[in-house]
């Protein structure tokens, strides 16, 4: 029963969660993080670290849409294992609704591997 990242992460990309993950199950896209459901051990250490509450257990109704997205993109995006600076405009996107429809990108993170 893995945890999943939802659209609250889009354009915020706070990476506090990756530092506490004991199994390195986070992967980074151009505008958001995802969790590999195959690697996640359901420890829950990541969820309280997210300042936008973007991480939920797969038992949460929000997870229904996001579990397949997390699975798909964790297979192709680069792994991220260390905290980095969030985008300078992250706070401007923090509380915006419907971010998936407006801002999602399937592109992998363009920065060097973490």
C-alpha cells in the first residue's frame, strides 16, 4: 500500500520528502515529483514533510487518479534522493486548484541526476 504524490505538488516541487525516504522511491519530472509504488514501503515518513500536503496513502480517494500516474512516470523520470531548492515561484502555485489540467508535463526533470 504505497503513498502517492497528487497534483498539489505541481509547480511547487518542494523536496523535503525525498530526504526522509528510506528506500529512495521518489522520481522527478519537470513540474512535480512522483513515488514508485513498487519501491514505496508504506512507511509514511514523507507525507508529513510535504508543506502542501501533496502526498497521500493509496487508501485516500485522491489516490485513485494519482496511483497510475505515479506508477507510469516513476518508470521513466530520474530518481531524486536529496533535497534541493524549490522553484522561486512555488508559493504562487501552492493553493491553485486543478493544476494537473493546466500545468502537468510528462517531461522528465531537465536538471542533472540527483
